[in-house]
């Protein structure tokens, strides 16, 4: 029995943050019903190529362990059907523009009248305030929310992160808030309205960089693959490919110095402590770069790991999915999809009592479960 078995979620959200949140909860056993517009469905169904069996890889990545129905919320019959489903749901999640919920009749006050215990989660762009009606996508929020301003090389342009981190972080916040609300409801019997804005999720994710600015008032900008407060904590070119070195304390630096045949670096007052290394980072980087260029990446990974220095190769996706540890971890699963056939996918990283969460359902086709959901929920 999975932890959230029996928990009913009606998911009217689209694109990534909301669907990612409900996939996390679905992986944990929740009964998730995805509500989509007839004919077109979730926008991500069309975000490709690549496609498999007519389904986009993007959609397939974030919609497992769900069933799907279609409903035109501007049609009275379909709206009443969704309202009836919500009256039997534990959680309702949406990401409509503010005001659309009321216009459609699926806002929190309306659904709460039918179901006082419902937990209603809204994913918004900017939250309440002067820009509450502005639309938002991950890329826009990465730009406006500061992460692009600290990502990229100092002499290059601001750069987005390679995956939609704003949506993912927002989805994780939403899933956590929903679980907290479920816990509270077991004590009070009451539901609540949760709102998680993309913009504020992004700003919260700035963490140490945000606090450093608030403490100092100084924006130190982009550091490429280096770290503003720790060094050596960056990438270096080995003889054949790049490696990442993550020295987090002085003892690890002493071990690294010995491993590269430069014990004297650990005794040099310019590099003996982390604050000194940060002050003299360019000199240290030049010295280490010379040493790392002498041997291939695997030589350094083996020798540094042997003395406790965190390090690893900078891998392509082809390298990642050939990594022996990954292949033996069990996180790669094969599922049977109704149109794509056998589909390899990345499962949940969560282990409970050493067991990986199962993929109970492949990502659904548009409207695949219209009749089934009508019968059993």
C-alpha cells in the first residue's frame, strides 16, 4: 500500500508546475484525474518533436500515474461533471489566470460549498498584487526572477538553466503544501486554499545568493561553473574532457593537493584556507588547470575519489544514461504505453523502505478515461 493510496486529486492544471506536483503525489499513490480541454488537451502534448506514438516526450515526462478526462468548462454539462468530481475530491489543483476560476464556476468558494474539506491549490504567475493577471512561463520567470542573472560565464550573456527549474521548484512547493494541508485536515476537518506563485518560488530558490545580496547589497553577478564562496568548486579541463571538482573544506583541499602532486599548495598561505583561496582564486585555478590537463578525466576521478575529494566527469545525456550506477539503481523503467508501445522512462527518485515507487499507469491519452472515471468516481 502506497502512502497516499485513497487520496483523490482532480488536476485542472496545465503545462509543467501543476502536472509535476500531481505526478509526485501520484507516484506516492494518490488517485489523480487530469482534466483537459477536448480536442487539444494540455499544451505540452504538442511540445515536440520528439514524439512517441503521437505523444510528446515532454508530456510523457510529467504525467505518469494519472488518468485523463476531457471537459469543456464553458459547457454546462461538462462543468457540472467537473464540479461533481470535485465534490468527491480531496484536492483540486489549477493554474488558470486569476478571475477565470470564478467565471467558470470552479473557484475555491464555489467548490468549498459542495465540499468543505477540499484542499484547493492554485499555481499562479506572480501571486496577489499589481501584476496578478500577468501570464508567466518558466523562461520569463527565470529572467525576471534573477536566476538568469547569476547563470552563465562572467564574460558571456545571462543564460537560462537547461531544464524548467522554476516550474519544478514551484511544483515541489505545491506538493509539499498540499501534503501539509492534508495533515492539518486530519486534525481540523477543514480544507484550505493554497497559492504558490512561480515568481516567488524562483526568488526563494535563489537561497544563498539572495541572502548574500541582502547582507552585502552587492550583486556579484555570474561565475560560470565556479562558486562565489567556495573554491576550487568548479570545472577543469582534463586531457580528454571536463571534470567537476567540489572541494567543500580545507581537509579536502589538502587531499586534492596531494593527489595532484602539489602538496605545497595546501601549505601556501594564499590557499591554506577557503577564504584565502577565494581571494586568490585565479592564481589557484591556473595552477590546478596545468595539473589537470596532464591526465584524462577518469584518472583524476579515480585518484581523487580514492582520497575523499568530491569529483566527477561532466557528462552528456548519452554518458548519463550509460552510467553504471544509474543503470543499476532501478530508476530507469520500461512501461507499456497504448500508442508508444514499450517506453523507457525515469521513475521517481523516492525509495520507501528501500523500494522504488512503482509506475502504476503510463501517461494517459487525451480523454482516455472518460468513461472509466465516470463509473468509479
